[in-house]
C-alpha cells in the first residue's frame, strides 16, 4: 500500500496539513452525523439549559425556541465553512493561509489555538467531575485534591490517545457513542416525564425577549467554536459530495443532541434551582436520577466529553502545525493536553464558580471566533479553488505570501471585528463600553463581529489572486464551485 494511502487508512493517521488527494477521499456525508452528535454529548448542555431558566428567567417554551435556533445558527455556520474542506482537502486553519497570508494567518491561528485551551479545559473538568460522581455513587469515595489530579490525568490521557489516532478512530468512537447515548437519553427522558412536576414547569412565566436572544447566543457559542474546525472533518469527502447534505448532516447531528439536552436541563432546573450555580456541574445527575440510570448515563456522557476533547485536540494539532510548530500532529496534540491538565486543576481547585467562568468563557469564545468566520466566509464565496502547493509553502515563493506574508485586507477586517465584538461584550470581569446598548444587552457581540469582518472584507480591494501554480492535489473543477452552495 502506498505511503499516502497508509496515512489515511492506517490505525494512526499520519497525514498533516497536506491536502488529501482525490484517490483517498472515500468519506461519506452521512458520517458527519455521528461526528457532530459526538461533539455535543456533554452534560454541560444540561447545565446550560438550567441556566436559561434560572439566570435568563425563560419559560419552557422560550427554552424550546432557544434549543432549536441555537444549533441551526451555529452548526449552519459550521456546515457552510465545512464545504471548504471538500474543496481544498486541507484542515481549516491551513486553508486560512490562503485568506490571511502565510504570516497573517499566525494571528487568528494563535488566538483560536489559545481559545481551544479553554474549551478543552472545560471539558476535561466536566469529564473529571463525571468520574468523581460515579466513584461517589458506586463506592462512596469522596473528592479530594489527589483524586482530582488522578481523574484529570485519566481523562486527558484517554483524550490524547484517541485524538492522536486520528480521523478513523474518531469516526468509530463517534458512531458507537451516538447509539449508546441515544438509548440512555430516551431512558432519562422517560424518567423525567414520569417524575417531573409538569404544572410547575408549564406554569413558569415568560422571560424577556432580550434574555431569550442572549440565550441563543450562549448555547450557539459552543457550535461557533467548531466553525474553523469544520473543514478538518470534511477533507476526506469527495469533491462531488452534496453541499446541502454536508450542511444538513452537520445541523442534524448537533441538533438531535442539543435540543433534548437543553430541554432536559431546563426541566431539571425547576426542581433543583441551585443546579446552574453549583461548583460541580455534574453531581446533580446523581441526585436527580436513580443510581441504575445515573451511573451508565454518566459513563456514556464521559465518553462523549472525551470525544469532544479528542475532536478539539485533533483540530488543535493542525492549528499548532500552522503556527510553525514542526512536530507530527499527534505530538502537537500533547501541548494542548498538558495545558488542559494545568488549567483544569486550577478551575476545579481554585475557581469559586464553574458556571460563571464557563459562561464568561463561551461569550469571549464566540467573539474571538466570529471575527475569523466573517472573513473566511466571504472569501469562500469568491474563491474558486485552493492551491495545495502554496498552502504548504511558508516561504516568500508561496502564492499566498501576498505582501510581506500578510493579506492586509483580511487582517484589517479581522482586527476591526475583534474590537467591535469586544465593545459589545459583557462578562463577569469585563464590560465593554457598548455592552449596555441593544446589541450588547441581547448578547449579540458575536453577530456584530461576523457582520463587521464580513462586510469590511467584502468592500476592501481584493487580494491579488495567486498564480496558477501546481493544483493537482487542491484545485477543483469550475463546475463544483459554481454549484457548491446550490447542490
């Protein structure tokens, strides 16, 4: 078997930033469904659903609107940007070099890489809490500093192994976790239907429209964080794969988890009002559900959180490589693993409010990613192909070197959007000067960021098109581009 085929089909994926040749593109659109199901198997969605009731003061019908709208908006963006993966065959942050320039891409790449530290830390902490809760339920073992360290090491170690194996291992794990999580979620839903005081749930008064819009942004932030990684999971799809199918599978895979989980969290919050403010975002499951349901459900959710972190670290490995860290992707993943261990320990032992820290992080995460989304999205609409050789050439000879290694139009739009988004943002420890405006109070700083970067990049003079260098591995037929958004 040729080396390039082994890179794709071996037990450990060795392919890095280089575009996937057409001969290796054996992926199928339907495989995206379990991928995005797995990306959302997290008990944090229960906590976020509870937050909509307790902090945003929404009733169950408003929560339903939020739970439907959030995945459509956020994973709709993920699906659309994912189309660049089947066009160019490279990871998202490698394709981003064509937009920002070889040196310019280091700036959004570094910010996105750092943001992933926070996301991986949150999931590592949630996974560790799940292990601690299971140990308490089954054996009566209480949490301690030493046990926190052990559980964090266990969770992050498992994450490192799975993410290091690559796309094939992630697909297999995602498929099985989807089946298991779906079965036990139905069981939990049935238990809640029977035991919940529905008069209290349905009788809760409605909250403000502003808080409902803000809630959509909060739930959507998790999906928005996946947008730059979307192409990482579609680069093995053939160029002829349906664009509508890609977007639909992405939204459907995420929505089938987000909707019931957020609703379950909202229902649980009625009977457990301290749920959203708990330092431990997981142990409440052991209090609300019988042990015979809680333990297997937590173990499956633990697998889900492990997969979320594995997917994040898988993409983070590519991002690290685009920053010039010249090590194999599996080794680049280890950097994020160590960071999540350190930050996770601080969050579990030092921080006083998990939920407050989590919501602040999600808010800033959405702003950080939105600036990139607007620029990259507009560029996708007018770029017919990606030059595979130029993506990998980080020297002055690269067709994506532009001026001094920077595409100043993209950099200007990106920087302006970061400033605008921050001006409208409010978190626990920072309030932007425009956070009290309608946009700020509705939590739409991330929308302002996308619109600012996209509009500014669209009106600035276009970056000179790259020379028609060797495109054997990355160029696409002209008809594919013309129909990419209409298939």
